[in-house]
């Protein structure tokens, strides 16, 4: 690379459904305004990325069927190698890495700080997005697993910047309680910014604030595989669905389902819509006809019972 200039890297972390992709899209909008050429590495737990159409005109590398912090760390390094080769033809101004909702950003950091990547890339910030509306539930011993609590703690501790998203969904006194609980984990010094829909001042998002944390430096940060109980289930061959019935079906999903996304054809519309389901809310976006996708539902959750999910799916299809 010319002049030995390192490519600035922003790592976007956060638990399932926290709003990572929305934050990334907002950052990409800023790059567009500045005329910068971004590169993006997207990691998905399932075998299909149903959000790729959001980055249609961007340089995107997909890492599927795993988690950067576990089985795919070597794939991440291979992707970085390919990126470096491609930059000889098409230089990049900035690189974004969005891990799965169960990735420990420390492991991404380790890859970027190893040779030869440390000579080619510079970590600017590890941004961890938190869902304020579900934070207390995810941290409760009564409603979540030790695995989820541990993972979220690691994502917060490893962050250079915390974004407390979806604050419009919580009461002010609840927000104060959440902030106190977070401060107990990360300390008072770490910057935390409130936001809705991932909208944050660009100056705050793009500021260089990275400080590396090594394994063993913090008692709550360790090497282990978090997605042992996490699954991604794919439902295909779907007929057109009524939107209201589909939303009702989503809200009746088994408790272990933490996230849903995909494409559905809405009944009588002859039109494909992408949907996002998190925090018991579903949003639908019309997909341009130029994007050739088949209806598919991806459900991500913990300790899922395949028979129960299949029975639930039959219920959706029979309710047409």
C-alpha cells in the first residue's frame, strides 16, 4: 500500500438485535458524504446473509455459518489477506467489521494486532451497541443464561465506545438503573452515548479511541466459545403471508428466539419485503425488484427445540 498508510478499522459489536447493522449503515452514509471508499466484513451465524442487499453497491466480504471469534478466525485472516490484494487495484479508505451478535470483539482485535495485519490496518474504535429495552432482561439470572450475561459483559468491557440504543423504549428511571448497572461492569470512565435507531453524531462514532485489552488483563475477559447453545434456523419454501398474521406469529415465537430476519412475500402484493424482528418488534422494508431473493425466515436463538419451531412454522402456514 502506498506511503505505508494504514487502513482505519471500526469494529461493531453487540448482542443479537441491538442495532449493529443500523449503526453501520449510518456510518456508511457518512463515508458516502465524504466520498470515501469503505470495505465491509459481515459475519453471520447462519448459512445465508439476508442483509447483503443493504450493502449492494459496497465492497462486502461475507463470513457465514460461524462466528469470527471461534471457527472463523482463520477465515477472517484469509479475508484480510484477500482485502489487501484487492486494495492494490481498488484502494479502501476505511474498513468496517461487524461481528455476529455472539462475537467477542477481543478475538477480532487479536487478529488485527497480529502480523502482518498490524502493519496494514489500524483499529480506531471497537463500538459495542446495547439494546436498552432488553438490557435488564438479558442481565437477569431469572430470564437469561450465564452464557448471555458473560458474553454481553465481555462485549462491553472490550468496547472503546458504548452505544445505548433504543432508549426511546424505556422509562427515564429505568434508563438510570441500566446506566448504573453498566457502570458497575465497565467503570465510570468509559464513554456511553444514548441513541435511538443507531443515530449518533459522526464525530463521536469516528473518533479514534481504541486501547487494546489483552486476555488475562481483565478477569471478566476470557477465550471461550459462546455460541455453543446458539442456533440459526432457516425456514424456506414459504408461500405469500398476511403481514398481520406474520407479526402475530413472530410475537408468539418460543422464548429462546432472540432475533428474526429474512424476506417474505406479503399476501396479494406480489412484492418481496425484508423484515427485521428484535425486541418484540418487526419492521418491514420493500425490496427492489432488481434484487432477486426467495422468501426465507432466519430465526436465531438459544437452546431451540427444532420440533417446537417446526410445529410453530406449520401453525404460520396453516393460518393463511
